């Protein structure tokens, strides 16, 4: 499966990967301790994440953003000057800003990984983050649209494509595939035409950590994709000089980015959910919940969604239980 080029590059032009900066040990490391600023160490660390640990670009961007915020908060001090109290103060400021618990937990994980690496590399005499407490993440149930509401919405999107507009046909195929397969938006935007098997109704996607899996989708998604491939994609490709294998194309014919999909889903799904902020994940949440409502096995749903842990999938059992309880309260005379 082909992956999109994120524009940063990972090689030296000859297919070989450059090694990250090699940090000296012993006395040589001691000599540079006082000159190593937080921002410089953070840049080396995030390069290490991308080139050695091969983390996804989105994960590296998140770590880079968190560590830049840390550098700003401590006035880009020498790395050895950052202690436990500095880190606690940084998290406290984020709390005062109103950052979500999930954001605080991610930032805690970022600085723990950063200082663990720095201590191992000899850049700090000890790891100041060892006693840093990660805020407990609140368990929030994901927003889920009802099956009937999504059926009406997707039928309306299909009917809009009857005018032959290539963008309408594309948007219908995108929404049908997101809901029909439960795939992530990054997985959808990374699809190539050859990743689809229309006869079997499956798609080969590249998920988190570079893990590949095959996901099924239903007849409505298959029909919408077939209509897009036949009547819309050739029109969009005619607008660019760089066709390429990517399945979904933008208005000017280039590869469709995740932001465009977010904008599409927000525009059409926000009124259905009655929410101001809605993203493609709402369709993934809805697909998982509706699968469980229909009697699907939890481990089968885990495989479809590409979750590494069954515990991640189990949140949808709580969603289903809450929906059942709500229906009971509304309908049962003794509720």
C-alpha cells in the first residue's frame, strides 16, 4: 500500500535513512550539558522518534508541539535546569488554561519519554519526570448518531450525486466508506485505488504503527465507490498534471487531505448530532456502536477498527448499554 509523502522526507535521496544525531558519552557529554537548551534537545528527540522509532508523523507532531510548549514555559532554559517542580508548574499552567485531561495526560507522557531518553543519552544526570503524576483521564462516551439519522443523511448524499457533480459523488463515497468500514480518516486519505476489492467489499488500510489490515464495507459503500470511480474520479484527475494512485481526489485533482474530510463531515453531520464540533471519528464511533447493537462480537469489532487493545473497543459496550438504558427509561411503564 502506498503512503502519502508528508513533505519532510526520511532519506538521503538514495533510499538510505540518515542516522539521528549521535550523542557523546562520559566526559564529552558532561561538557555539553550546560549548553544544551530544552528546544535543542527536543528537536533531537523528535528526530529520534521519527527516524529511529518510526512513529507516525501525527504522533511526532504532537510530541514536538508539547515540548515546544515546555520550552516556552521555562524560557528555553538549560535542559539540566528543568526539575520536577518546573514540570509540575508547566502542567498547572495548562490546567489553568482549561486544557482537557486527555491533553494533560498526553503532555505528561511526552515529557516522560523525553526525559527518559535524555537521561539514557547522558544529557541529564537524572530523570526529573519519574515522579510526575499523570492526571486521570475522564471517561467520556463518544458522540454517536442513530442508525436512522445516518440512513437519511447518507441517502440524501447519494441523491445529491444524481446530478453528476464529481464532488457530490466523491463526498457520498467518502461518507459511506467511513461509516461502512469504521476506518480512521487518515486511513481513508491514504487509500490507493488498488487497495479496494469491490467484488469482495473490502479495503486494505494502513493503520497506526504501520499495521496493515483488511476491513469490510457494505453494498451501499460499494455502490457509492463504484459510481465515484466511474463518473467522478476521472473528471477530478483531468484537473491535475500529477494523477497518482490515491483513491480520493480534491477539487483540483490533487490527493485529498484529512482537513477536507473533516470539513465535509463537520458540515453534514453536526446538524444530525446537534453538536458544534464533529469530526470523522463520529462516524467511526457510530459504526462500532451499531455493530455491537446488532450483535457483533467484541473481538470482531476490535479487528475491524484496528484497536491494539480490547479495552479500547470496550468503551462502545458502554455506549450500547447507555442507549439500551435510555430506551428502557423512555418506553417501560415501570422505568
